[in-house]
């Protein structure tokens, strides 16, 4: 069975059984009808995925890997903050009349900073260090820039990646590991989506830096299930996990900026039916 499914089921069960409710408290999100969107939440959820053993995509319902990859590349490769550069419509609610989401996400990844080695943005700095200083303990990114928050249409949720390279005894290649830090997550709509995105990112960076993939550790400060999502989650976690698919990445790509969403694929990806009409709080 898929490890990602089992971990998701256990996480949701823990949130529903042991989490705390925000009902009646002051909250920002609202449903389309204007009522406040309350949650049941857990603080400090940490999930570990060994990417060398299995690709962490759910089978309880389908996760669209190409769409997830497209959004990740929109941020990390195109370094864009405009929804016109994105194939999906998931950011439409936060875009202005010109399509911009403000100085958020991809904008921050494209800002160049002065380092001792020269001017680089955060993505290029990560790739530079993985190739030249792989055992550095300073290989990280941060999109939560306080001086720009007032110009962001949505504060970054998944805001930081920290990369760490190890070498297993007897291996001739290094292993790339990463920690994804997330301040807040809507578990039903976004959990596996984010896990898949950053698992793909680790695979891509490992390939272009001639490394093996290791662990992806996902740290969520506020992992929550919205009140109107609870029946959907209860239905979802009653399903029996299916075998995990095999992840494929185009082996010919050696430059991170040449990857497209079509360079990722899954073999043997069978899933339960999709859950539709999920209300989204904004």
C-alpha cells in the first residue's frame, strides 16, 4: 500500500480526534456565502517521506502530478507572480486585474541578492551550493519577507526549503534531503499537492546535481481541516490505500531550467474516485 496514504490517514485521524477547534474565534478565511470558515487543527505536524523508497503521492484520490509540477515550476523556475504564466486557475482568487499576486512566491525567488560569489537569486544560490558546497549547512530559501508582506495578495504558506546533503557509507554519489516548512495548510485540498510538488523538486535538483534522492521532511505549523471538509475527510480516510506508483523523471535533462511538467510521469498510478465540489475558503 502507499505509505503516503497511510501517513495521510493517520494525520487526519489525529487532527479530527485530538485537534482543537477555532469555532467562535477570530479567523480570517470565509466561505463563499460570507460565513466564517472554522477549522480543527493540530500544531507542529511533522511527516517524513523517504523518496528513495517510494514517491509520496496519494491513491485515496488522484493528485494531478503535472498540474502540481507546473505550479512548482511557476514559482521555482519561472519565478513568476502572474497567473498568466500558470496553466491552472488555483491562484485566480488572489490575483489582481493584471494577473499579479503581488510580491509573493515566485517574485521572491527571482530577487537577486549579493553574495561573495556574485549576484544570484535564491534558486541559483541553492543550485550553486549543491554543486560547489554540498555539505554546507546554509543551503536554504525563504519567501516570507516581512518588508514585502504588505504587497503580497496572500502571505506564503509553504515558505521555506532547507537542503541537506549526506553520503551513505559505500555510496559513490551524494544524497539530497530537504525540509519543507509550512506555516499553515488546508489538509484536504493542499497536503498531498504540496508534498508531490516538493518531492518532484527534490528529484529534479538531485538529478541536475548528480545526486540521489533521500528524505523529504514536511513541517506544518498549523495543519487544519475546515469545518465543511470534515465529512469529506471522514469519507476519504475510510478508503483502502492502493499500491504506490513508480515516479519517472526525464533522465536527459541536466539543467533545472529545461524541465517542463511533461518531464514527470507515473507508472501504475491507480486511485480511488476523485472527491469533487470541495468548498474552498478564501
